[in-house]
């Protein structure tokens, strides 16, 4: 798996050689946020768009979005 980050959201992604497409998901929250793209730049933009859509969706519902987990244990 490969890792990318947008704001404090960490995502894992992989390349599907058969479909010739990247796909990924945010991994440091409980909610499901996914994204995909045909190139690295599309994938970066798709992650940003998906996170922003998620934040807007939560605002529209009047609920707090999951806070990204840092992965550190105290």
C-alpha cells in the first residue's frame, strides 16, 4: 500500500493494473471516504475533493466529522 495525506487525513491507495486506475480510502477515521483517479495528480485531487465532500456532508447533517486519528499511542 502507498500512503498520501490531505490536511490531517491519511489515505492508503493502490494501483489496479488491469483497470489502469488508482483507488484509495482514508484510513484514520471510522467513516468511509474513498477516491480514485487515472493519474497521480487526479488521485491527489480526488482525495482532496472526497475529504472536502465528507466535511461538507457532515456540516449538512449537523454532525461533527470523525477526528483523524494520529496513530500514536499514549
